[in-house]
C-alpha cells in the first residue's frame, strides 16, 4: 500500500463562514464525548459546511489527518469502502474484501473521517462505520445525513436553520441577514442592507433561515431587487435557482435539494408528507392520525411513518408541555403541498382538517370550566395555526361558514382569556355571522358570544342588536340555553348603561336558569357579574357572598384559571368597600397566574385596579407607574383604557386625583416609566417582586395529597411518563397534575416545583 499526504483533504473555504457559534460549541462538546457524531437536518440547512468547519478546527488533534469522503455520488454500499481507501490514497491489491482491508489499515491510525451526504445508503454506512470503529480505537467519524444512521454509540446533532431576525429589533446582527448580505455583496459589490434591511429580514423569515435558500435568493440580485424577490416568493422553487456550473447538482435549485430528500422516502412516507402539508404549523400525533390516515395508510401506521420522516429530517420535533409536536420548515411544507394539490386529495384533507379542529373546539367548550383549564389553554395556544387554517377554509369555502361560526363561538373563553388575540376573535366571529345566515342553534349561540365580545370593549351599540336577534332566534328555535345567555348579557349591558336594578334582575334570572340546566360555567360567570353589580349598588354583603361563592365554585371544579379572575372580582368588591389592603391581596393572588397563562385582559384589569388601590392609599407615584403599565397592557388587547364604562369612569377619577397630587411632570415621568416596562416587569412591579433577591420565592401553598406526591416525584427528576408509571395513572393525568401544581403555586417550570418541594413540600 502506498500513501499520499498525511494531513487530509479538506477543501479551502471559498466563501465566508457565517454564524453558527452555538452549533459549533455544541458539536465540539459532542466530539469529545463520542467516537461518531452524525449531523442531521433538512436539505440545504448547512450540514456539510458545519461539518467542514468542525473538522478543520479539529485537525491538530489527528496526527494522521482529517479526510472528507463525499458519499452522494456512490450508487451502492459495495463502493463505499473502496471510495474511502481511494480518498486516503491507498491501493489495496490483496484478495481481501475492501472493508476488511480498510479496517486493518486504520487499526493503528488516529484520524477523523468525514462522511458527507450519507442519507441514500444509511445501512451501508452504518455497517461499515461500526466495523471501522470496532477495529480502530483512535478513529473518529463525523457524518452528515438527512437521516440518522443507527450506529451503536452514535451521537446525533440536528443542525437547525440559522436564527431568524426578531420583529421589532434591528436585523443587522442577525445570522440569516448577515449571510444574505455577504452573499449579495459577492454578486452585487455595492450592496448594503440600508433601507432594504426589513425586507431582507422578512425574506429570511420566509425562507426559514435555510442557508441554501438564502444564498440562492441572494444570487437573484443579479436580476431583481430585494422587494421583487420577496414579491415572487410564492413561486420560490422556480425563482431560487443557481446557474453556476460548479454547484452540486442537487443544490442548483431549491426544488432539486428537496427532490433529493423526496427520492429517499418510501411511497407511504411520500403520501404522508403530502398530506401533512395540510397543517400550516405545528401538529401532534393524534391530529396526524385522524386527518392523514385512510386511502392506503392505516391510522396505526402513521406513527412509524412520522418516525421515518423525522429520521430523514423532513420533519422537526419539539416538546410542548410534555407532548411531542412536529412541523415542517415552510419550504418543505410547500413542496409537499404542491404534491397534495396535484393528487386531487386536497379538498378532502382540508375538510378533515377543519372537522378535527371543530371537534377540538367542541371538546374545549365542554371541558373548559374544570381541572383541565390550564392544559386546554396550553393546547389551544399550540394549535392556533391549525385553528386559523380551519377557520380560513370554512370562511372561504362556499357553504362551510357555519363551521367557522361554531369554532369561534365554542372557543369564546380562549379568545377572551388566553389567546392574546381578542380583536382577532371578534373580527372572525363577525365575518362568520355575515356569511352563515341560516336560523340555527349554532347561530343563536354565536350571537350572544358576539355580543359579549362587543360588551368587553364597551360597544353597546353593536351588542344590543345582537342580543335582540339572539333572543328572538332562541324563542323561535326553542333553544333555552341561548335564551339564558341572552338574559345574562342583556343584564351586563344594562349595568354598562347604569341601569343596575334591571341588570340585577336579569343576572339573577340567568343564574337560576343556569342552575336549572346544570350549566356550572354559566353559574360561575353570572356570579362574577353579580359581584360587580352588587358592588355598584353598594350592597357589600351580597357582593362578598357572591364573590365567595364564585371562588368556591372554582375550587370545587379545580378551575384555577377561572379562580384567578374570581380573585380579581373579589378584590374589586373590597375596593368598592374601601378595604384596600384586602383588595390588593386578592388581586395580586391571581395576577401571576394570569401572567403565566397569557390572560392579557386579566393582567390589564389587575394592573388597573392595583393603580386605583395605590391612589386610594396615597401612593401616587406607584399608582401613576401602574397606570402606565396598565395602559401598555390595555393596548396589547386592542383598547386604550378599560372598555366597560363604569371602569372608564373610575379610571378617569383616580387618574385625575393622582395627576393633581403629583403634578403634571412627575405624573408623566412615573407613567412613562410604567409604560416602558415589559409585561413580566410590570407584573413583578405590581407584585413587589425583586428578581435579584429571594423575594420572588413562592410561599408554601396547600396541595392535594396526589399533587404532593407528584411534586415529590418531579423533585426526584422523573418525567411525566415516569410519574404516570410510578403512580399507575395516565400520562395525561400526570401532566394535568403538574400543570395544576404550577398554577396553584404560581410556578413557571418543573425546576421551580423541585425547589418549592425541597423548601416547603415536606
């Protein structure tokens, strides 16, 4: 055998290496912990470039060199060992098998072997790599593949796209934007970001931060300015082509890069890829099984097919609240959508997708006022892209608007309390009501929900006709539940008009009807509004008893998010009575729960009332700061001040008192300081939390015996699955217990549960 050079064959870098500081650091750590590291990821994400940089940085550690073998051109596994021998500069003329000769050759050598683009023959690479690592103790292998290889001891690092520019921040220092700018300067030397920076940032977002796509887009500057490239992104596969003859064929166009991945999939994986493109964002296993099975794919086959797509880097996986979620990069999803559209299956898939989210909305409405509230908030937040897509289909497809009506109205609690998108919910419901005019029970329910949305913003002119139509339709259809809700929210409307006696009569009527129907959520909300009306009438005793009953209902149903709102209204009742310390304690008790579950309206209301309490206590500077923080919070839900008229009056009275006490300049200084706080900082300020001290440590709170058990197991480091097995309960039940613990104790993570248990739990 004759050897060539000992140092290796890594190519020189012809273009700058941009970013990847965190990825390089993690990969280097992994290289010290394993003898085989595989970089996986979607086509064009930069696996090869990252591997070459890792290998170049590690060159000094390998006395026998760092050697790159491109596996992509090889057609079968039998050619792999000879290709490696050839790359290393050896000729083996013995009768032995090439893999045996290669293993013997490497036995005493210390080198790094870089196997690039292994995805089309993973088994062959895995078998050979295992044999070589077993024979050569100082050999290290660094591989790139769109699919994991399955070698014993293999460490896998999924290469992410480049970090995307955040909206509202300067994009100049962002990795993806920097890559575009550097590649753009190569084709247009006078290119600078300048006024194009926001358009470049949006282009990088649309391309998911995939380096290949960004480089191809930058190359288009020879023909088009950035704005036109962005305009043509809907035809990205045709637009993003690389005419350079030196480019690797599978990377000359974005489509070719993804074609390469598509060709690696088996027929069932290709079908599922296309069907999964019906999801616009993240999705879970259950949704994939329900929507994408049938016509050649059984529901119980979907899991294994998802694993295959994940292994091939077609999908990415994340864990949300202990449950797996999957998604495509947008470009890969669009590729699959093109196949779905050509297949003729798209209309049926879109309808099944919509029906899945309609069913989800019905379940959420039915289960909302109960122990799974926190889980429902989390789940619906994760499903928001799917919900929007289902609504778009229902509103755009002739004859389907009734489904949009039911989805939006069934999720009224989500839009009001958890989505941070109240205005969006109101607009969608208005649009659905305009399209679905049939006299149905669904429309009757949607009418009172739409009226409630309008009343939340103090829009009586819109709410009153909606309530009138709801009442008439409920009578015509003999729909008692809608009639009860019409009475309830007519009572709230009367309160907003200042007609408190009429409001009281209507709310009491609604409460009795809800009780007769067994509608616990309705009873709770009627009690909530009765507290406000009794307070306005000066009946403190009945306000207090209604607040206590409201809180007790939440406790009895383990509805801890509703409990945070009940605490707020109880605090409001105490404020009306002049019991400021008790009022502040109650409002603060629910505020952190509201913050953690993105109840932006609840946060705004709490900051507002705490400002009034500060004014009443003579803490004018604190009150002004809270008014500023509340103003920012109100703006986040689409209003400038509290939308309900009595609250606007209280706001104006308190604000005028504080401004007079401080003087205009001091008031504005404190107000602006509050307005400049982030949401978390505003809540911390309201709660008197100093994040730099132990003051943020949660105080002990009473858990149920089962929750105490779960907290102890969390402190021991067990996962939800392990907790479920230990306690012989369903994993979902374990997840619910963990969520309830965090809600009760105002904790934000499992680590904090463990800390709490160590300090207080025993």
